[in-house]
C-alpha cells in the first residue's frame, strides 16, 4: 500500500517539475508557425513591422551576406527586447525554444 502512495507522490512531483519548465509565450516572443494565430500574436506583429521598415534596405542589398546581416539584425532586435523564438512541441501543446535555423 505505501509503495503505491509513494509512486503516486513521485508522479505528482515529476508533473510539478515539468510544469515549472513550461514556457508561456509573452508579447515579445515570436511564434514560429503558419496561420492566423501566429500572424496575430503581438510578438509576430512587432516583428513584421520591423521587417517592413527594413524592406527597402533588404531589397537594396546586393549580396547574400548583406541580406543575412539584416535578417540577423531583426533576430538580435527581438532578443534585445526580451523576445524568444518559440515553436510548439511535436508531441504536446507545450511551447519550446526554436533552434536558430528554425527561427531564421
């Protein structure tokens, strides 16, 4: 009997620890994905405004390297404002940090 209680308590503690690591998107985060929910997220809206402001410089860039620098500038700007690039986990609805390549 005590073994089942102990196992149940250990499972509760494990779930509590997993919940502590849950990422909750903020208005500064950029959600990686497609569709309206992503487009309408406040962090994505801010990033799109930033991209639109840089569009003339991006179009005028004559090399791939210069365009890469501008893309990195947008990412650095998001990080400087406390933003993160997040994606949904493939096996749950939890948010996880996107890799640099996924965010790029």
